[in-house]
C-alpha cells in the first residue's frame, strides 16, 4: 500500500524527514501538492512565486522516477479522496505553525484518521521546536536575546541526503496541470520583471547559500546593514517555501564560524530570529492578525485621514527617498532589504500613524519571501505593538538613516529615476513593473514629502505619549 507525502512549505528533496521516512518504508510513494484553502488566501506575489517552486519540484521529482500529483480544493477532501483511490496506508507531512495551516492540518488529520489512514507529522521547517525551548521559569521567550543564548550551543541534527529514487506506484492517480491554476493571475504588476530576480528551487538555493558563505559571510556583520551591498544571503526567498532547510543554513554557518569567518555568528543569530518569530506564532497565534500587546487595541491610528498618503506609500511616492527606494525595490524584485523594511514600516506606523496591518497586507501581496511569522513579527516590532518591540520613542529618521547606511546614495539612485539624467536600469524597471493606471513616468518631478520627517516624528511622539492605553 502506498504512502502519500503531502508537500507544503517544504518544497525540496534533501533534508526532508517526511519524504525520506516514506521512501525508507520500501512501499510506493505518492508525492502530492494541493492548491488548498491556505494557498488560495496567499497574496499575489507569494502565490506566483509558490507556483514557480511547485513547477521546479515537479521536475526534480520526475528526475527521481516519480511524479508530483497536483490537486486543487479543500485539503481534507482532496487527501481523503486520494487516499481512498490509491488505497494509501498513510499520509506524511512536515509540521506547520501558522494558525491557518494548523487549523487545516487538524481537519486533515481527523478526516484521515476517521477512515483509518495513518497520519505522521515530521519536523523540518524549524531548527528548534517551539515546545523544546523554554525560559528558566517555564513558558516561552518573549525577548530575543535570552532565547538566542539558550539555543546557540544546542546540537542540531545532521542533514539527511535526498533519496536516490522515489518508488512509484503501479498506477498514478490523475493530476491537474499547474498552468491551469494560473498562480500568477492575481499579480497586478509586471511578472516578467520580478521573474528576472527570483532564484527558484533547491539547487539554486544551495548555490546561493554557497555563494554567501564563500564570498559574503565574513563581512556580513557590517554589510548586512547596507542596502546597496549584496551582503546578505537572500535565502528568505527559499526558506519560506522550504526549498532549503534551516538546518542546511545552520550547519553551513557553523562551519564558517569554525573556519573563523567573522560574520558567521551574526548569520546564525538571524536564523534564530526566524525561529523566534515561529515560536511566538506557536504560543500566541494572535500575533498574525491582532496587536500582540492587547493594550494597543485602543491606539488611535489615523488611516482614514491618510488615504492619499497610504497610496503614495504603497506606490513608493512619499517624497522620502529611503522609503520610496525600498518600496520600489520590493515592487521590482519582490524582495526588500531588512533596513528598508524597518524604515518603511516606521514611516507608515509612526510618521503617518497608520495601522501596521496596512503594511503587513501590502508586504503579503508584494514580497516573494513573504513569511507569515516573520512578517507579522517584523510589523509588530516596528509599530511597537509586538514582543521585544522597538520602543515607541524610537522613530527611525529616514534622512539620517540614509546618511548612515547609504552615504553615497547608491541605494536611492538605484531605485529612484525622477530628476536623474541617466537613471539606473532598476529605477526604470519600476515604471515598467507598475500597473498602468498608476500613470507615473520617470520624467515626473520627484514628489515633495507627503509628511515631513520632523513633523511626522512630533505627531508620532505626541500620539504615543498621550495614549490612553
Ligand atoms: P539574511 O540577512 O541573509 O538573514 C538570513 C536569514 O535569517 C533570512 O533569510 C531569514 O530567514 C532570517 N532573518 C533575518 N532577519 C530576520 C528577521 N528580522 N526576522 C526573522 N527572520 C530573519 N522576513 C521574511 O522572511 N519574510 C517576511 O515576510 C518578512 N517581513 C518583514 C517585515 C518587516 C516589517 C520587517 C522589519 C522584517 C521582515 N522580515 C521578513 C525579516 C527580514 O527583513 C528578512 O528575513 C530579511 O531581510 C531577508 O533577507 P536575507 O535572506 O538576505 O536575510
């Protein structure tokens, strides 16, 4: 009797405990991906990028003499039907942690167990399970640094090699064609442009990790703050779809540290930020949708009066160069430098005093590395409503930040075309990528600030100081 392996955010063959376990049972294995209710709710860019990953995985699975079966619909119904049709003995998958996926997985488990099909859940998305990390007094970490200290010296299991082949069943169940799903259909912007910047699949992700370790990790500690440097790994794009395992990144970082590469420890620390986000989601799922600090529910956001400013923010036309450059970077490449993320989030939630959920949703629509946990933590950190958050009086100044992190204006001149004689290729690509109805052109004047830096700062501080919560 076959075993079904249900792929979700683990679109790789190496270091995949669920797949390896299934293959080692010696029975036929049926790999499946479902365009289910969770995928249906993804934003436009993540959904499109997910489609590329699924296509790539299909090819890799075919190279192993197998086939990725594609189905669309409610996950519990699809798996029930598939288990019945193939007479499967079990369904294996990798653990997920965000509330939508957890809810779905519970329903799937129940419906399969009702028909006496075994279900097994494996690890792989995280380095350290949320239930295995506790403070000295019990409970989970709400502050990053003590969590980092508690896990930094832990053993992390060795990597598992990809199976050399995947045993096929006598007969394959029917499969959808991915092109019929049109996973890029929701994207309003130029997909062909973003496609120039993506790095899809397990072998591309592994090369990306190798390049980072070989060329960039030594100076990572300083370069990671400079948005014009290709000094970070960009692996968030691959980690979010599970094209590479966090263990691969961790072990590579550990080896680099043993070789004396200076930035290696900082890289490991960043990987633990990702863990921290997932632990928070596991213990307090409300972080995804609601203020993590409940006393923030009364905060007087003023987006109702800021519709034009929010539109300008989304378009990268706020008149604040650092903010606009970062939003345009996201629009063209699907990625935004971490410093840019902090700056645009601070400007939206503090200078414009608009709810962090506006930004969270926009990122969810535009980022190819969208990750439910890191995005929610990042936005709540920036707004001040989250755990271990930036204090309310820390309002990033996007002008002095530019002097500090983009002294020679390399980043802003890469992304802003207006007012320049010879704009950079990427700055022009932005105008090709945006929806036509935005009616913008590189010949336009660069706008004046929608909210001046000093005025926005004052308004933000007074709103926070006078808060009645
Ligand atoms: P590197 O610097 O190479 O770091 C290595 C890995 O560590 C990253 O790939 C990522 O997995 C992890 N990491 C690094 N910084 C963070 C962090 N602050 N929080 C959590 N994990 C981290 N990250 C996402 O993956 N998806 C998101 O949707 C997302 N939204 C964000 C929204 C806001 C408002 C903010 C402030 C941050 C957000 N981040 C998000 C975190 C961070 O900006 C990105 O992980 C990072 O920029 C990815 O680039 P990189 O892979 O080159 O990172």
